[in-house]
C-alpha cells in the first residue's frame, strides 16, 4: 500500500478541520503550543516508516504515557495488578472521582487518571528510581536515547495538579496506594511530561502491532499474550469516554493524550501516531481522530 | 485449522466449569432450562461448519436479538439513529435507569435494554408488522425458516417486565419513544423470545465476519462499512459491563444473552456461537465465555 | 398580633417580586393559570382566620396532597409504612429515579413523587374506593364539602404522566407497589388535581398546629404524636431539594406544590397557606416562599 | 419540670441499649474510649443545670465542632459564605465526594466534612492564628478556660486523614479553598480534637436556645437571627444522613460527632448534651439518640 500518498492525501483533506478544537490550557506550557502543529508517522512491521508534517517535533505525550506505565506495572506485578485496577471502560470523564468512590478505590481501568496513579504506584513500589527507569524504558522502546522529560511541563502539572493530589489521597484512604503520595505523583507528573515526536511514539508502540517483538531489533519486548491484552485495553479504554465512538469510526486500539497526540496499533500491520493539539470536548485531538478515521477508511485496515 | 478437534478439546476442558453459575430465573420459562445444556457451532467464511454438543437445540437468544434490532434500525433510519441512542459502553448494569436519567433519555448504546427499546421503537415506527418483519429478517439471516418466537417466553417477559415498562415510559417522558409503549414492548418481548440454535445463530452472524456478505448465498446482507461498525459496537458494548474483561480475555466482537448464548465474530474468518445457560454475576454465560477464551487462545485468532 | 395588618404589609411588599418566576407548564390546565393570582389565609389555633387577596379561589394543590396521602397511609398502615418509604430528605429533584434505583425501590421520603406513589398505593390497597375516601377525608379536614377533584387537570396529569408511569412500574419491579399501576395512578393523578382555596388548605392543616386536634370542632383528627411527626417530615422533606434553604429563611414545617401553593404550620400557633403560581427553578412558589419568609420575620414566629 | 428526675429515669431506661453500637475505631485514640461512658447535661435558659453520669468528663467532640466553625465563619464572612457552601441536607454520607464532584466543589452544607473544610478555610483566611482563635472562642462560649485540644487525637486525625486531604485538594482544584491545604487541615484536625465535657458543650450551645444571648452573662454572642438560622441548619443537616429520622423521632435541632456526643437545642427552653461512644451504622451515638428521643417524649418539648 502506498502509505506515503495516503498520508499526503489525508494531510490535504483535513486542512479544513483546523481551528475547530481547543488546545489544552490547564497549564501554561501546554496552552502556548501552536494549534496548527500537525505531524503523522506510520511504522510498519516490515520496518518501513512514513512521515508527514511535524512528525519529528517532540510534543507532550501526556496520557499516552499511561500505556508505558501499564506495561511496566504488568511486567513487575503480573496479573495481580488487576486486583488493584479494573479493565472496564469507565463511561465517565477521565478525572472523575464518582466511580472511584462507588467502587471503593479500585479505578475502573489503567487509562483514567486514578488507574494510572495505581500503575505508577506499582512501578514506584518496586523501584526507587522509577522516574529514571520509566525514562530508560521509553527510550529503549522508541530507540531514541534523546527522549526527555519536559521539566517545565512536569513542574506545571504539579503546580496545577490539585485534582491528582485529591485522587492520590483518595486512593490512599482506600488502601490502594502503596507508596507516598508525593513520590508517586513526582513520577506521574514526569511521565505525563514525556516529550516525544510522532516517530518516537509510533516506534515505541510498534511492538504491540507485532505480537510484542520489535520488528527492527527482533527483541521480544513483551510476551505476545500481553501485547494482545494491552491492545484490548486500549481499544476498550484508550480514548476516555469516547471509546465506543472511536471504535465505530476508526476501529483500532489507540491511546490519546491531551497534548494532542493519538497513537494507534493495527495488529500484524503497523503503528501510527498523529499529533494535532486542538482537542474536542472530551479531550481527544480533533484532527488526530479524523486522520485515523480517514486512514482506516482509505487503507481498509481495521480490526473489525 | 482443525476446528472440530479444537471444539472437542475445549468441550473436554470446560467440563469442570459446570455447576458454578446460575441459570437465569427471572421468568419461569428460563428458570427450568437444564443447566448442563451445552452446544457450540463455528461457521467459517469458507462455508464450513463445525458443531459440538447441543448445537442444534433452540434456546432463548434474549439480548443477542439486540444486534438484529440494531441492524434493522440502521437499515431503516441510517446514521440519524445515533441522535437517539449512543454507542459508548455504559459502565453500568444493562437495566440501569441512572445513566438514562443523567443523559436525559438518550441510552448509552443499543445493547443495553433502554437502547434496544429505542432501536425496536425505530423499527416499529417504520413498520406496523414489525414483529413479523423481525422474524422474517432473522429467518433469512439464519437461513432457517423454522425459527420461531417462543410465545410462552414472550408472555412471561411481559408478565415480569415491569422494569422494561418503566424504562419505556421513561424514554417516552423524554420524548425518545415514537410509538406506543405497549406496541414497542410487544415486539421487544418477542424478539427477546426468539428461539434459535447455536447453528442458527452462528449462521445469522456469519455475514458480519465477511464484510456484510453471506459467504453461502453471496448476498450482500449489509454494506461492508455497516458490518464493520456493528462489530465495533459489539466489541465495546456487547457484554454488558464486562466488555473490557471480555476483550482482554477473548478479544473478539461478541454479544451475549441471559439465555446463556454468546455469539462472536472473527472478521475475515468465522462466526461462533456457544450456549450454556449458567450465568456469571454480570449475566454472561460462564462456560460460554470460557469456551470463547479457550477458542481464541488455541486458534490464536483474535482482533488484537 | 395583628395578623391582618401583617398580611397586608406583606402583600404590599412582595408586589415587586411578581413576574420573576415561571408558571408550571407541563400540562395545559396549569399553564393557563393567570400568573398574578395571589392569596393568603392564616388560621390560628384560637379559631381566627385572616385572609388576603385571592384566598377563596380554588387552585390545584398538586404535591400538597402528598401530606393527605401520608396521613391516610399512616392511619391505615401505622409504622410499618416506613419499611416501604424512608423519611430522609432526598437531596435530589422530586421526580428523580436515580436514588430510587440505588436504594432498590424504597423512595427516600413520602413527599417525592415515588414516595407519594407508595403512600397512595397503601391507601388503595386498603380501600377499593380510595379516590372517594381521599376526597371525603380532605373535605372533612377542610370543613368544606364542596372541595372537588379538577377532572380536566387529572386527565391532563395522566396524559403527560409518563414519568409517573415509569416510576410506578419501577416500584412494581422492586416489589414495592401492591396494587395495579393503573389503579394507583388514577388515585394519584386525582389527588394531585384537588382544587382547594388558601382557606380550605389552611383549615385542612390547622390540626397539625394544634397537636392533631381541630380547634374548631374539638375532634382529634390525628394523634398528637403523629401530628408532630408529620410536621417533622414536612420540615425535612417538604420543599423538594430546597428544604435546607427554606428552613434557614423561613423556619417552619411546610409543603409546596407546583400549582403555586405553599402551606405552613407553626406548632401551637397557626397554619398559613399562600398561593402564587410563579415558581422558582426548583418548583416552589417564588412569591409564596417570600411571603412566608416575611411572615416569620415580622411575627418572629418560627420553630427555631 | 423536674429535669433531674427525668434524666435519672432515662438513664435507667437506656441501660439495655448499651453494647449494641460500635465505638469509632478509625483512629486509635478514639477506639480505646470505654464504650459504657455515659453522661448528660441539661442547661436551661433560666440558668439551671441538670447532670447525669459522666457529664464532667471531656470527650472528643469531633463534628460538633463544625457548628463552632460555621458560627465563626458567618461572623467573619457574613452571608457571602453561602456562595461557597450550601445549606441543604446532603442525602449522602458525610465524607462522600460524589456530590462534591457533581456540584463542582460547592459542599452541600457546612456539617459534612467538605463543608466544614470550607468554613474552617474561611476562618483561616481571616486569621493567621485561627487555631488559637477557635480555641478561645470555644472556651468563651463554654465559660471554661480549661477546654483543650487533645493533641494526640489531632495528630492521629492527621495520620489517618487521607480522605480529608483528598477532599481538601478536591476543593482546591475547584477553586473553593483559599488557603493552603496543610494550614486548613491543621486547624480542622485540631477543632475535631477539642476535648469537652457534656457540661462544657451544653453551655457552649445554650445561647442558641436563647436567641443568641448567654442567659448567664447576658452577653449577645450571636445575633438572634443568626442563632435561629444555625438552629435551622442543625435541624436539616446536623445528623449526617439521618436528619429526617432524627427530626421524626426527636424533633429538635442537634449536632452529633463520632466521638459519641450529641448536642441539642430546644429554642426558648434549654440545651442538652449527651455522650455515649457507641455509634450506629450512620455514625451517630446510638444511646445518645435514644436519650434525646426519650427526653423530648417525656418533656413533650420539641419544635414540632
């Protein structure tokens, strides 16, 4: 398939979509990202890459990092992790405390904030240098030793992070946080502040399209079974409370972040990352979702 | 792949799982179904079929019928249907009114009861003989003119159906029911009471594994795009509030019913229907879910 | 105290309050009530009465009738009634189903719709002519044999009463409705449609200010203990989800209706009924509440 | 009325009620309070006092302190306070976050934890020495300069206070906390840890039974209007989610604490404080509520 031409077609087609969403503004460092930034990278299991626009410019991956935290936590803790966090779609905004109260401190899934606090806490509970470990893990997955935390974003997340403090203390009050709130949040705010390009991100997710093995290095990064399962959690829980709509329109496992990135996985075929900072009301990249919809329509690739 | 041997292996393997669930008992006609009934049918897009156990015995398909109602409603109403019903997982029990109140009478998806009342109402609003039309549609899809409504079950559903009456009047109070409550419920209770075997059901869903076209007759039953979308809705909403867990363990679009049936679709490959009346706490067939988990594990087939 | 002068002062003072609320419009018969209708009647335990404005014109008492239904149900069923309905403020709108689902069909109190359906059902379960019995009871309490059901309002309530149908079926589905839905609703819609004047209503509530005994006839209408308790339920549950605010501003047991009536009880002293059809956002008479606030401020009468 | 004899009768009568409740055990300092401790003090507006049992032994007043915080906050902030906290019964447990989320950080009333955090924050925002000010205020009201914070309890509250941290950060995230979380909680945990006897407490509330004026010193402690209003808030919000039941059974404004104290006010007549540490499921003193019920029954005093 001529992915390059498809990306260019799509790039053309979505021009009229810009200007309709709203850049995340809960912290200054995100609020000043130029709204028209727009990049795409496709990485195939054959090892090819196709890029469009600002594909090499690092952006704040935000909640996309929740997949890395889940992957590390599953590696460290195994299936026991699921006693502390569910894997059902929440049907509620990602930062809601309602469900958490009703379900006595067990977050609905690892991709809402409370759930990611639990996976991060798990990593921290095994590893005093969890922040460094997480960074090395992401550098390894993306084959890019230059991936960095954006310290300004991390500080800003902390400064405006009262709700995450509230959620952490709430988890603590339910006995579902092993470590110190401050320690967990330090790692959490940093992972949200990971600065990665579309290419970094597409590469970091490529093994999930290839049964857990890097098609480049041949290294088994996660067992095939776990890759499949992480994809399943992405499909049912990866786009906040728009998972059903996204599955309907796009039809692939994916994870979004309020930085405007969305990364998708087409098992057996490819990974794809789009970045466009304008968000819809739910917090997903408007243009990003449109790009992925056009991509699966044009390529006729989808899991359904 | 030797599906027959796989089915037999699985049949063996799940023997120890019987006796742990609970047959639906909210109506007498369901309560007296022998709990050890157990059948499987696999239908492939090549036109082969593989059967195990009580695969030819009709059972009450119950909520599986919601897929037929959605398919008919989409055919009649097109995308406008989605203004009256969402397509997000509910994160709540299938018969909950809470969400419906919060979301002002727009059911979360067509596979919870309230949502199916809307799709059925849509069909009834186009067709005075909706009950007959539905039956003919299902007979056609399953290639079995002998498929029938179980009138005893239908009457029983009505007698004990106060909650469905409540939901219908609630939809009506929000202006989201076009027809008369009694008329809609008559069709609704009948479709829930469709008696179909595993083979009937697997056949009726086979086109969804084949881009909408019957691999037997070559007839285009639904457009490819709609088949893909119905699969997406099944994956994100088809197993009540256990969709995430089912996607994780099994990884295919599927729809369950409290009669103990679960039908799954592996796009491009096959459809499969299992029947075992013992339910788990959420209302899905315990053995049925286990069979599908073993099937996707052994065949390495899944959408992820 | 010169109640007459106080009423006239208040009547003057609230002139500027008219035109700010909204007459109930969910049924045509209520929607066409002239918004400036305004009456007050005070009835004292000494047997005096003081009237202002349209105090003799019958209006639709609506939810005020829930106090009569409670009184009758307590007489028939005694304390057992409280196993089927609570007596806590709901903290939710009067027609909400959310709480009813969470609390498994036990309405929070007898003054929200669901609770009144339970008290009415109780009356119907004891008495085949509950509609007639209720009417006679109210005529007796108000010493006015001319009190009538407004049949047009009753029919209209039924025609637009889908939500009450929904609630009744919901109660039924939880086993908390003894009688037939249609029978209960027929009585319910009629009692809501009772047409009574301010004077009728103030008289009908006067015994609650006098330990259960009519100061006119000397008849013990309810035991002193029950009068006190009905007052307690009115204070904590009588003004929908504005009870706290009303207690704070006014400080007396009271019950409102969407017809624009509010009746209050000052134990040991008097009963008072105001009618002004313009409602606030919560469904209480705007001017009515203001009148009662001014009345307790000027007279320095309140239970606190 | 012979209050002394009434208290003694009641003391006799409730003997069989001991042993049925459960002492608060969320912090060690409360868990080890002997469950059979039992004291009562009645203070009348004539200046008489009647005591029974352990009436002079200080106990942890816990949530009773929320009335002091409200009184101080109203004094400092006036009616503007009600833009930051409601005055409606919550219908939910006192430590629930659900409602707070739904209502965007405005606590339902000042007697649930979140609401008391807002009143305490208000006091702290006016006064750098809020902890000391609060203590002096309570000493003045109770005419007992020996009233103290129990530092062990305060420390313990902090150590186990994750939920209060969560709530404070949640309020902060909604912009409804002016001061620093740590500073507000320090004062909050201390006021909960006030150690006062039944006599101290009854005296501290006596002005609320006397239109705001101390009948002993003649000092106007709060304006009459505010006293009446604080009583109203106590009646509708003072007993967690049992206010309706308490109004029904007892019928007076009151405030309870998980230390086992309940203080009640009978306007124009007296204040009464009971202490018995065994709690019911909702968190109110079991014996305490029974004592107050018997007291209002025997004396025929109640606001209804």
